[in-house]
C-alpha cells in the first residue's frame, strides 16, 4: 500500500485499471478525473467541501451523490484519510494506491516510473540525512494548528485559550496556547555543603522557611504555633529536607492536617525524618541496582541456575540409587530369614527319650491325641523309614510289613476320613513340637 502517490502517476494507474476493468464502480472514474484538478503535485487534497461542491456543480449532481462517489474511491484504496474532521478543521485526504491491485504486465515506461517512485535511487544513495533533508521531510508532514495559534485574539477572546486538536505530528509537542514568559535569569545552582563545612546560611534559610509556615499552622490550630526554640531545633532537619525536595512540596508535607496534633514539633520531626529515610532508601536501591546492558549478568545467572539444577539432579539420582540398594538388601535379608524359618519348621525333630514321644514321662510336649493307626502315615510323611522303624516300631513291638509303604501309592484300606484324620494329626503334632521348642528356648535363656 503506497501511502501517497503523485497526481500524474496516480491518474495514469487509475486509467489503466479502468481500461482493464479493475475499478469498483464506473462513477469512481468520474470522481477520480475531478480530483486531478484539485489535488496538488504531491497528491494532497485539502478543501474537501469545495471539491464536493464543484463536483456537484460540474456534473449536476447532489452533494450526497458526490460524497458517495468520493467514498467509493476510499473503499477501493485510491484515497486515504490523513486527518479527520474536527471543530475548526476540515478533513484531509491524499491520493493512495494499493500495489496488490496492479496487474503484473504494466507498460515498461509506467513500470519504470512507478519503480523510480517506490525505490528512489537518490534516496538510496544518500547516507545520513542532512538538516536540509530533515527539514524537507518535516515539510511534507501534515501539520495542523488549532485554537489560539490559528486566529490569535479572536478565539482567545471568545473561547478563552481556544481548542487544541492534536495530530500525529504535534501529539508530542507543546501546546500552542499562550503561556506567560518565565524569567530569563539563570537560576543559581543549589550548593550542598560538605561534611564538616559551615552551612549557617543554609540553616538560616531553613529557619526562615519554618517561620513562613507559622501562619498556616496558626490558622489550622486556632492560633497555636511553635516557639522560637522549637523552630531553631527544627531548622537543621528542614535544611536537610530542602536539599532533596522543592520548597512547595516541603511546605505541603509540613502543613497538611496538623490541626489535631498534640505536639506539633514532634509531628513535624517525624514527618521530615520519615521522608528523609525513604529518600535514602530509594537512593541506596538506585545505586545498588546495576543495569545489565550487554546481558552478561543474565547469562551468568542462567549458567549458575543450570549448574545448581545439574548438581541437584545428580544428588537426587544418587539418593534414589542408595534407597533402591538398601531396599534390595532389606528384601534379600527378609527373604533369607523367611527361607531359614521355613527350613527350620520343615526339618523333623526327634524326642529326647521314648517317654517323651507318648507323653508318659519327661518334659516333652503334652500327650498327643493322635490314634496309633494314624501314626504310621504321619511318621512316614515326616521321617525316613529307617529312623521310624528303629525308634518306634521295634521299641513298641509293632508288626512291620516286609515292604515300606509308598507315599505315592496309599494303602487300599485308607479312606478319605483316615487321610483327613492323619493330616489333622500331623498339624497338631507340628504345633506341639513348635511349642516345645519355644519352651526349651525360654528355659535355656
């Protein structure tokens, strides 16, 4: 989008678009031809009401029709508003052009002229702009002056200081309203005494400043003021306060809402001390803050954070591995203890005497209620056949079969009830043996 196009180049491009059927409405060409007689060489349109009036008179149309044709050019991108209408100011437009609507096969001469306008070789060949170039560029800007800067005393007398309507060029500038001229005498710089230097003059000035505040204190407090001794005592603190703030701000600070103060001297001392402490803290913070112009401090901070995060991740990994190793050790010890207890429970134990077997004598477990018919399968399941034959059958004269019974082939006469009774007897015997072992362990302790 070209913000502004010279009048001749703009008209050539508009006629080219018209011949190729690119315009929005046929009436737009009539308005475009009329605008070429009112725009300047740079493509600026200033007096829009006069343009619309001459258009209506020339083509015998109403002003509303003329405004409609004018807005068709604006909607087509051939006109651009640079300044809106405001009180005492008319709207301004410039001739513009959208490059996206142009065809690719422009005539050679027209394309060269358009290229020279877009990429001016004289502008590209220039280096740093000179004062003349800057003045020329500023002269091309849309400068709008409003209010008393336009008509002088006429508006000032009727509207006071006039109305100010800013534009992008004068938005950051000063107001054109009348201002009283300030004194042209140079101000004497404030002389701050060094430590150990006599600042009696500054202290006397502060004392005079405190005396100037007495009428305001008397007005708020019904005639009560500070004594001369209290004023002299406050002059040193007020002198320090005047070094850091203007007299108007100091006056507002020391005279605001003092009517209800019980002790005026203490109130003024507290306010001045609090203000000075705040100024000192802000000065210390301002001097302590270092501006990171090149980003080196931020890069160092990022590197330190990365190093700290890496070290923390390594420590976290080491702690996790140590916790897993200890968990594996504890699990191994628990499994070993469980296997040992299981082996100890499954290992058969022999009574110390034959009497301990049937519970007649000795300190063995209580007499078993297992029937004798079930002791054969019970012992055969827990002890080897040779030990059972030597210790039980031969001693109690129980008839022995020539072949030991096989566990995988039970005797035919054994029924389901007998097997259940044998299993119950085996469990009862194991419980008795564990109880006897625990009692022996307690006695040995």
